[in-house]
C-alpha cells in the first residue's frame, strides 16, 4: 500500500533555502520533473555499492512489463513515437511538433497513453494528418497505422486505463491489460471460486500475477507472468541481475530472500510469493533493501492483479530513529485508539519502520513515486508476520525543496497565523503523517473472524487509505507525540490539520479536470475525510465533550470571491477524526460493503463544479505543475580487466528525454505484442 502524497496544499511556503543541488528540472503539461539526491551513496562500501548496482539493473529491466500492463498498444506506440522523435527532420518550430514533443513526454511519464493519475487517455495536440505523415518512416510495427491512429485519436477507444464508475462493466471498460475477452462478472466469479476452494486461513493473493483470458474453446486461462510465461523475456533479465546481486547480499537471510524471489519468478507459484514476503519482512538488519515484483493492485479495477515495480534503497540511520520510536510504541497506539476494542489487535506484530533513501525508482514507482510504502499486502502475512513500513526521505526532501515559495500556501491559507504554523511545522508533520500512516495506520486493527479481506471490493482501497490517514491525523494531535519527543510542542500538529482540510476540501481539486469526478483512491480518501468532518462539524452536532456550546468546527469562508478553509476548533476536529476512524475501522473489520459505498459515494467522489472552477482559476495563476515525478540518477560501474567491479559512480546529469530514450534502448526485452 502506498503512502499519501501530501505535497499539494501543505508545507509550501518557507523561503528558498540554500542548496546547490538542482532539485527542479523541466516542466511540461501538468508535470514537473524533479531530481532526488542519494546522499551517502559514496560512503557505502564497495560490496554495498555493487549490490545496489546489480539490483538497480534488475529494477530497470522490468520497465516494459508495466508498459504492457498499462495497455496492450503502449509498447508499439512508444516505439513509433520514439522513432519519430529521433528521426524527425521537419520544422521543429511547428505547432504539431511542439505538441508531439509534449505528448511523448507525457506518455513516457505515464508509462503509456493514459494519464498516470487520472487514468484518462491523452488527447494528442497534433493533427492526425501530420502524425500519419510521420508514421510512414516507422518500420516494423505489429499493428496497422489505422489501428494505431484509432487507439491514439479516437476518444471512444480505450478511454480510461482504470474505470471505477459504478454500474459499468469495470473490466470491459478499463484499458489496462489484465483481462482479455472477459467480463467483470466472469472475472469475479472465477476468483470467487478459486478463493472458496483454497486455503481460507492462509490464502494466496489470487490472480496477482497473471492475465485472465479464455482459450479458443472458451475455457478460462490464467497467463502467468514468469520467466518462461508471459513477460518471460523481461523477467529472465530481472532474474539474471538478481543472480549477479546475490553474492553481494548483506547477510544470509537476504540471500534467501533473493533465492525465493527467483524461485517465484521462475514458477509463478503464489505460495512461493507468500514465502518470499515472509522472508523479506523478517529481513530487517541490512542497510540496503529492495522491492522487485508485482506489488500494488491500483491498476486493476477489481484490485486483484498487480503492476510491476521496483525500488532499491538504503536506510537513513539518523531519520530512522523517528520511526523506530513509533514502532516501539505500536502497542500503546493500538490500545489507545478510538476504535472499538473488538476490532483492535491484541498484539501488534513486528511493525518495522524506517526512513530510507531511494537509490533507483522503476516500474510503477517511476517517474511518479509514492513517498511511503508499507508491504507486504497480504492480510494474513501482515497479521502473522508484520509488515515493513518505509518513508522515502530523499523524495520528500526533493518535493519540499522544489515547492518552497511557489505561492500555493499564500493563495489558499486563511490567515497569516496559519502560514506561520505551516512554515514552522509543515515539513515535520508531513513526515510524521507519512510515518504514522505507514507504520501504524495500515498495520492497526483486525478483521473479525470469517470476514473476507476483499469484501469492500472497489471501495476497499479508499477505505484502507482513509483508515491509515485517520490513524495518523488522530495521533498527530496526541500529547504522546510530545512526550516521545517527536513534535516540539502541543501546537505543531495544527500544520497537518490545516493541510488535510485545505487539501481535502480545496487544493487537491487542482489535479482534476473540470467536469470529472474524483477517482483515485488516495484522493477519494482525502476528500472523504475532509468533507465528512466539515459536514459533521456543523452546528449542533459539534457540541464539545465538556458541554461547550455548538459551533461550526470548520468553516468555508468567502473573501473577495475566494473560498478559504477556517478551522475554529482543532481539538473538536481531532474528536471528529477519531469518530470517523472508529466507523471506518468498523466497516473494514466487519466488511460492511454498503456502509463503505455510502461513505465513499457521498463524500469522496463528486465535486461542486463552481468551487472546482474557482480553485482551478486560482491555481492556474500560480503556474505550478500539479504532478511531479523523478529523473533517476545514473550508476556507472568501473571494472578491472577481469570484469570485476572496482567502484560504482553516481551522477545526476542525465536529462529526462535522454533517460527515457536510453531505457528504451538498453532495457527493452519484450516484444511489442505480448499475448
Ligand atoms: Zn497507504
């Protein structure tokens, strides 16, 4: 489960700090490219650098898997676009060319032709006639030019990568490549049957690593992603580099992790994946760690099939003290949460939490990345073996550094007092929010016996993210955090409350096009929390616990035609967060689908068009990109005459287009069509 991106609306105001590292890179469409600094890499031992080197190679080889998972024409279209991009001899000042360049950069960013976050298909800004002219020079494409143009230019074809609109056949209407010739009802029945027939105590994650399709005779068949199955050419390369990394593993346990991962990639056996997850979650000693595999299921409208991703990282020892303090006290937090006792864990199991530095981002974590990760995702593995929770410190740092002084905070904050609080505490409480969300929030609570972890279906991801966020929000204001020395005083948490309410009610709307609903799980969750609190904080419902008179806990204030969020009582707002947390935990623990649906549909989806327009107008004037992503550093291995690595050098000079073209050239193992 990936961490919330809190970068819109919070912590964006402090003065420019001095740092000669260039965090901000090029800007196009709704995107801003950033660089992240891998501080401390040069101080690692040669063995550690070599391990990272091989693991980042294993990471980069998986790229094309994700491209194909995101849509079956993606690799073909990328090849066509890159060919045109590198061989174009026409007028580079023409509008068509300029629009083409932006389109390609967006496709690169999204690993396909749909927006990475909103999931809508990109509308090319160049003419189809111009494009067809350019396409003539491209040879060796598996589809006709008519078919390619139809996919790119016809708005009706593959309109959404992931469609979550209630009432639609979500499988048929989603362009992602996880099902072929299958209806939603068929897919649901297929996996319900697997589940019913399988081990109910230790169920594997059914459907996780395959495409579901039908044979010519109409029988269902899972095309498994293994080194000899679908995507085998890329997986073979990944395995090859995992084998090269193995001798440099930091301990025997980490070697066992790598061995098990290879076994899983070779066999596709989901039991082996669970065994791998257990080995991985228990391997907490090494400085260097990595994720490489089919992990998150946000790309599948049914939430079963996982997209490929990888991150290689090492521990930030200083910052990890913060998360260690939280995980040491995990049981205290569980015991004192406002959740009904029957839904609490009697014994919170081994939550390990650390702050890490990303060394490479790949697959579904590149270029757009989460800033926190909590894995594994299997419910029973988490319950019996715990989970690993990380905050990616150097990405947060890059976001914060790039956002200083961009005008966002000034535009949307209600008062100078709020600005002062956010400038003073915003970075700290953002980090703590992520820590609490990942290492305590997702790990807290339990399902009642016999409740299926997938009962909430399409609403499951939103409810789960809301649960983790509310846990964080509730505890950010707890005196325990002052006592533990994690916040300097009893006021700091206000920065996160302002950020949450502003973001959920106003600023996150900048990521959505006019007329659209909120779709993405993390965004739905933030809207749900903020709007629910706003509604339930009105007038008589808000009587204080000591019988204080009712007030509006949160107000939407209009000033000069602009809407501001004003928090009138932080303490009572905290109580509201606690109340909602208790309800959301009840929904999760009992698998109350109807209640989940009502909460999400009532508070998390629709947008008031007038308010939306106002927010977009204000935002446009600031000229900030709503989405950010990262250019990876480059690792060069220096070798002696025998081919042994003698040093690994890191550099940050590669440009965005340059990096994308290099990856396409050097790390493409898959055919254009994977069937
Ligand atoms: Zn999360």
